[in-house]
C-alpha cells in the first residue's frame, strides 16, 4: 500500500505570495491532518479534515487554510506569505482520526522557503 | 492542550537498551501517549502508543507510569538505524487525531 504523498517536496516563494501544498493520504484513510515544523516551535498542529469538513483547528492565523476533496486528498493554502512561514509542512493521515488512539501516518513533508 | 517535556538529547551504545523519558503531567485519563521518531529529511514515523497499561510491539516497548504523569519508551537493543529524534506526543480523546508534540529527544547511538 502506498504511503502518504506530498507535493511539491520543495518550494521557494517570496514574501506576499501565496502557496498551495497537496497531500494524498493512504488509500482508505479519511482523516488528514496538517502540521508545521520549525526549529523554533517544533511540530505544531494546523488543522484536520474529515469527510471534506474541517474538524479541528490549531492556533494559526487565518492566512492558513485548507480543504479536503471527496477522494480524501487535501490541500493547504498559505496566503500573504511571511518569512516566518518558512518551515516543513507535514501531512498525516489516519482511518477516522477519532478517539485519539489511532496511528497517524506522516508524509515526507513539503519544505517551504520564503525569501 | 496537554504538554509533554523530554530531554534534548541522549546517547547510547549499539546493542544496549535505551530508555527515553517523557513527562506529561497535564494529560487527562482519556488522553493517549504516542511516540514517533524522525530521521533527517523525513516525516515522523510511528513507533508506539498507549493509554494506561504497558505496550509492546516489534519496534519498542512503552512503559506508562501508574499515575500517567510520565512514560518511557524502551528500545531493547539499540542499533545505528535507531539514531533519530524521538517525539513524545499526546492526543486528547476529545480532539480526535490532533497530536501535541514535545520538543523531541535526539538519540545518538555509538558503535
């Protein structure tokens, strides 16, 4: 079974631009979560989608948004990029994302550099 | 959110056991404890998780304190391939799949 895939793997943008990152979960997984990883803040939860609905949201500004499609694929968008948005963006999928005891499977991440 | 704290780094010798500690004094009785590890340029990889009792799988063992304020990830025989950053994370039953990660422990395995 194929793992979680994320595209693109690397991205360079300039301040003020916007960016869209894509995630394809493991087949059969319906929950997709996004995390931001930086040296200073570590791994931080952005949001989670299930059945095309945002079910959980972390403490990030509204410039960070996402969506999920009917095939469970997900995208996240960051508008008006700032230098501090430079990070590794990770996507994780699980079957239902319920109850806290499910294993999450992470993709390799998209490394975003904002200049 | 539940907060987890871990030592920044630990060292071990190859083929010796490694005990990686995590403090999570603020978790509730229904919050799971997860461990993931991350190699450079890769996403986190699931290691093990548990709720109350100790757990074993082919990769590691998880020992959860009786009061659930701390846990220990046990690698029974460290190999060079086990060198990674190990993250302890909590998932609240009420928040579904959302994981709150600690800062991670960089494990160095000496040959």
